[in-house]
C-alpha cells in the first residue's frame, strides 16, 4: 500500500532461502547410495538387477536387457530375460529394496534429530481517529527469530536394537525370497523353452506329414482315374490328408501357445514374436545328479532359499517380541535448544514498541 515500507530485502532473502533449501533437497536426492539419503549405505544390500549377479560381464554384473529379442533366442538369452523381467523376480527385488530402506530407517533411530527455524516478521499498525487526531497512532515493528534444536535418544533399554535386528532379519528374509524367486523362475523358463522348441519341431514335422499326405492323395486320384486303383484307396487317402491338415493346424496352435507361455516367462507380451532354434541345434547336455538322497536333503535344509527365509523370519519375529517388550521400559534422551530473537516489546497498551533482543538456552 502507499506509504507502507515493504521490506523487499527480507522478501528476497526469504525467496533465496527457499531456493537454497530446494537445491539442498535436490543434493540429498541425488547423493546416491553412500550420500545423505542413505548414510548407512543400505543400498549395497540390494542387487543391481532383479537377476542379482547371475549374469556377469567383464566389468561386473550386466544390466538387464528389456527389449524384445530380434534374432534367434537361445536358452541363455531366454533365461536372462526371465530372471530380469519376470514379475515374480521384479517383485522380489522390490521387496529387498523396501526392506533395505526400512533397515536404514531403523538404524537412523540411533542418530540425533536436528531442527532449525528462521522466522522474520514485519508488521504495521495504523489507528485513525478523525475527531481527535492526537489519538491517532501508527506503529511499525520488525523482528527475527532464530531457533536451533537437537534431540537425541541416548538410552532406551533395547527398543532400537530390537527394531534394528528385526529390520536386519527381514532384509535377510527378503534376500532369500529373491533367491527363491530366481530359482523358481529359472527351471520354469527352461522347461517352457524346450517345450516351445519341441512344439516348433512338432509343427514342422506336421507340415511335412501334410505334404506327404497331399502327394499320396494326388497319386491315389491319378491311379483311380487311370483305372488301376479302387475308389476306396482314394477315399482313404483323402481321410489321411484331412487328418494331416488337422494335425498340422493343431501343432501350429500348440507351438504358438508354447511360444506365448515362454514370452510370458520372459516378461514379454504373449504375442511377442520369438525365433527359436531347431531342436537338434540346442539340445540340453547330459547332466547327472551326484550324491545320495540324504546329502541332497541336508544341502536343501542348509542352503535352500525357503529354509533360509524361514529362519530369518523366525529371528525377525523374535526380535519383534523383544521390541514389544522394550516399549514398556524407560528412555533417556538429550534435548538442546538455542534461540535468538529481536522481537520488540511494548511497555504498555497504546505505547509504541521499542527494540529489544532476547536469548533462550535450554538443555
């Protein structure tokens, strides 16, 4: 308003403060796994891809290929797509990322909390009394307030430790769940891959059988027209040809369905075009199983992801019990606050405010 001295300098300072806070926030966001957004470096517990380190390059774990393959798809490429893009493996990978973030949050309970507040205020009060101008008044006041606080929970008798243990075991269970998802998707993809290759070979064989039946029918018709064969031979050849056409159509449908199932395993659309090699060019190696049944069962108990996940979930549940028990125990915290302000004071009602300064310290 006219006559009102707006402190534009303070407004610019305030805007600059918001810009600084915005840049600071962007710096925190892009700090990376070892930056301010992840001071405990929990991101190192998360694999770079849903496939973990099952596909390695010279420089380390390879990135997942998301594009639809254009050439002939071999078994390794099909497995890579499946482990990287299958919804089950991606869900398990996301669960690990969530649990890693929760572990960082639980570990953050050991850190102090620092808060800072900056407040600047400008005020103008005008009172007009037309009948008695001597009673009119006009007051201006401006002040700043700075506050810095710190809160630190020093002792809680095991509550934070139990929560951290729970988060650690939950992360271990999620990692085992990711391994289980990978071991579940991989054999399914291998089975569906060779089923699709076999269905493609069956379709090619059915096409050849149909060609043979067509030539046999043509020969039967020629023999019947020349009078050297009975009509029954021609009818039988027609029946065999019709059956061959049916078998070829069914084989084509089965091959397309098998390719669609393989595409779904690979995380692609069911109608994605896949070029598969002939069955003779990609035969599986002869793999034997060594060791007794007792040894295999013992290895499964020790190493299978489901058993590892079950043990981690049990330990997490026990840690949750400890956390619940610790909720009833006392806590010891440190709280510190420092405040400086320049807020003016008013000696009495109607008397203009006078400059003043204040300080407040609390521990």
